[in-house]
């Protein structure tokens, strides 16, 4: 009997197959209507979201590369500008230094010329003073000689006395 029951389980029952097919079809319809549609819709939405995110990321990457290129360009320009400013500052400092040197040379030359002129004036004044002194001395000597009629020894004594009377400076 056991064999008969077991054999019945293995035999296909046509009514059961039809009911199983109908149940399976209903299950597929319900899954398609309530599960498969929302799942595929959500997968499509997720795929679109991922595509949009990838596009935005690529766009942001391109913008970042562009900004980096612009920053590099701006940095290079700033470095060139800084070099130009430094070069101009050095040139300006060198020009100022040369100008100061020229002014100093002119000032020294002017002072030397003033000193030479002052020395020349002092020299001319001293020479004039010396001439005046010599003239006075000559006049005094002549007046003494004229006042006395002298012989040679007396003239020598008179000149020696006159020399002794002269100031020692």
C-alpha cells in the first residue's frame, strides 16, 4: 500500500497541474503588478540618479581642473608681476644710489672749489698784508735813512737796529 500511495504522488494529476498553473500565473501577475513594476521603476530611478551624480561629478571635476588651471595661470602671472616689481625696485634703488653718489660728488666738488677759493682769498689777503707790511717797512727804513746821513758802518748798525725792532712773527 505504501507503494501505491507513493506511486500516486509521482503520477501527474492533470487537474492539479491546471490549478498550479493558474496559481502561478496569478502569483506572476500580482508580482508583476505590485512588486516587479515598483522594483524596476525604483531601479530605473536609481540608475538615473547615479547617472546624474556621475555627470555632476564629471562636470565638477572639469570645473575643478579649469579652476586649477586658472589658479596656476594666476599664480604664474603673480610670480611674474612680483619679479617685475622686484626688478623695478632694484633698478629704482640703483638709480637712486647713483643719483645720490652724483649729488655727493657735486657737493664735494663744490666744497673743494669753495675751499680753494677761500684759500686763494686768504693767500691774496696774506700777500696784500705782506706787501703792505713790506711797503711800511721800506718807508720806515727810507725815512730813517733819509733823516740821517750815514757812512757804511753806521748804515749797518742802523739796519741791524731796525731788524731788531721788527716784530718776531
